[in-house]
């Protein structure tokens, strides 16, 4: 039987939750080395690649953590799109985003191995994890995540239902002036008082530190994305291994 994801870190001294990496391998290595030195399991919130200088090394590091039983990553929208590209889906590719990742993989000596492993691991990455009163997700929360486990093949399928919220957050259907979807965060007000959501995806911090939002029901969300690979830096928080 495959263990539930949250059971993977039970024997560790703590849990290091790492935000969107976006190819910033140097910062990711720093986060990993500190976690392992303190006997912490590494949970990365998705969006491993794109934009930054070394997405292949980021993939090598997360795959090594998985092989050693010391880490795991959630399904992010950029991971989902990378797998679609690697399996032949025709996509709109940003030159500085996915295009950069694909070029880096083509140039890497182990690029073909990394591509095949990425298809495998992204295909089975969890779209969210509930661990007691904690929910870890890339893009955004929905109350349904309190009662439903994510599809085991979310990374292999077109995003729909709760997986859409998990990957993309809450969108209005409008486009911003920069060409990206307009997002809102009404879902924060639906987090119950005894629940904390930890997510990435949206860079909401104005001071370089994780942004904490308190919801109308007394729940809260910790937004960890601080812009790694996009001119900002990589952020993480350390939590107890037990919820």
C-alpha cells in the first residue's frame, strides 16, 4: 500500500515547507541542506521550474530527495504544463518561462533522463495534502479539500474541479494588463478557524517575508511565494512534523 503523503514526514524532527523555486537551484540547495542537517523532511509547494537559471539542477535535487525518502513536491501549474509539453501537447510557451526550461533540459547531459523522470513524478504528484488542521496546496484552497483526497493521477489529466483551484487559485476569467489571469483570494474567508493553509503561486508579500492572511472564519493562509527565479528570493517555513 502506498503511504499517505503526510505520513512520509512523521519520523523526522520537523517539516520544511519550501515555496515556488522556479529554477533557482542555488537557493533550493541551501534550503535542502539546512533541512537535512536538522533532520527535516522537505515539502516543496510546486512550480519547480521555469524562469530561473538552472531548472535541471532543481529537478535533480527534488528527485534525489524523493529517492531518499526525504522530500516530496506538490503539483503546481508550471509542473503540470511542463509535463504536458514533454508529452507532446501543443502549448503557448513563454520564452523566459517554459521555453527556458526546455532549452536547459535539451542542453543538460542528462536531459533525457530528467525529462522522463519529470513526466513520471509530475504525473503522480499530489495536488494537495491535508495533514490534520494543515492543508498544503500550490495555488488556492477550497472547502472540498477538507473532505476529499486529490485524484492520484491529477498530474496526468486536464485540470478540473478541485484540481483547478489547487493549481491556479481562484481566477475571475479576466486577464490583467500583463497578460496573466486575474486572481482573487475570496477563498481565504472560507478557511475554518482550526485550519491553516500553506500555499505558493501568488507573490503577495510586500516585505520579502511570507504573507499571512487571516480569514473571516478565523482560519489563516500563509502565502510563501517570494519570487524565486523572478527577481525575488526563495522562502520557506519550518513546522512540526506532527499536525
